[in-house]
C-alpha cells in the first residue's frame, strides 16, 4: 500500500503533467488544423486515462474511496467525450472533434485537481487523528509509571489519595477522547487530551516533591544511624583502651586510641559542619566516619578469626 504522503506528492506531479498539456494544445489549436489537434489529443488521451485510473486505485488502497470514485466517474465521462470526438473526426468534422477531445482531457485534468484539493484536508485530518492517538498512548504509559510511583510512596506511609484520583480522572478523559476521535470529533478529543495532560503534569510534580521528601527522610535516618554507630564505637574503643592498659598491652592500646581519636575527630568535624550549614564538608566528614567504622569492623572480624584459629590449634 502506498503511503499517504507519497501518494499526495505523486498525485500533485500527475496534476502538473496534465496542466502542462494545456499550453501545448492552445498553441497547436490553429483554426485551419483542428483535425490535427483532435488527433494529438486523442493520441495522449489513453496515457492520461491510465494515469487517472492508476491514481484512483492507489487512492482507494490508501483509504480515500470518495476520491477514487470521483476519478473513476471522471474517466467514464471523459471516455464518452473522446469516443464522440473519434466519431466526429471519422466524419470529417475536425472542429467539433477537437472541441470534444479538449473537453475529455480537461475532464481528467479537473478531476485530478479536485482530487488533490480534497486529499489535502483528508490528509490533515488523518495526521491529526494519528497525533492524538499517539499522544493518548504515551500518556497511558506515563500514567502507569506514575501509578507505580504512587504505590511505592504509599508503601512508605504517604497518603496518595488525591494524586491517585487525578490519574483516574485523566484515564477517563483519555477514554472519552478515544471515543470522540472515532466519531470524528477531533476538536473535542483534543480538549480532553489537553485536560488529561494537565492532570498528569500535576501528579508528576506532586510525586517529584514527595520523592524529594522521602529521600531526605531516608538520608536523615541513615545519617543518624552512622552518627549513632560512631558514638557507640567511640565509647567501646575508650573502654577497650582502658582494659588494654590495665593488662599492660600498651601497643594494642595505642592502636585503639589512634582509631578512637580519628573517629572522634571525624564526628566533631561533621557536627561542626552541620552547625555551620556547610553541607559539603558534612558529607566529607560523614564519608570519613564510614571509612573508619568499616576499617574497625574489618579489624574486629580478622581478630576474631585469628582467635578462633588459635583456639582450635591449642596455641
């Protein structure tokens, strides 16, 4: 099947070709040679007739039955005129034959011109329907994603009643728009789609703001956990240092003190940065605390593993 855009361009070229015949016939239309003119028109008629029928078939395949029917009717009328022209020419009536032949070729030319004019708004209508249906499809996909986001927020305890109601209204408007498109009411359908777009936009903005709040809350909880872990670890390291000193393990106590001091300094840097609202420095201090806590945890895991190994061998 020929695409509508290609059909329109080629139809236009066909019209231009038939229009171009006009000046040639006018120049050749000398009063003393009307029979010759009639022969020339009859000679090109079959080509013009084939052209019109070809585009009638292609218009029909593209879904423009009314345009195809118009072209076929024009061909039938032109056939009658050209047959009359042939009869007149056979009877030696050159002037009448030329006039009938000219009417025949002009009938085809006007039919193609009319078809081109009728095709333009039909093409625009088809394009508008396609754009609206494509927009509706994209909006339905977006609504589904937004509904998933709402469920995730709801699982975190956020009240999503209002945005969910808006999405339901948007889906109803898209259903209405689809029905209006099928009825050919594109203006009303467009208004419904625009209303749905506005509702979707509002829900998207609502979700974006609440996701920011949720992320902020998650980050704050994480920060509190890290700070709390740092404070507990500092206290444990302090107690461990004292125990090691009491048992004359000064070298180990020094390493513990070093870790405790580093962690204490990172915690102090974090609190100072937060107090000064220097959030970049606060992030750096938080990363330092995490690094130290991980090193301590790794050391404890390795130490316990060594103790179990030693206990197992009896060393």
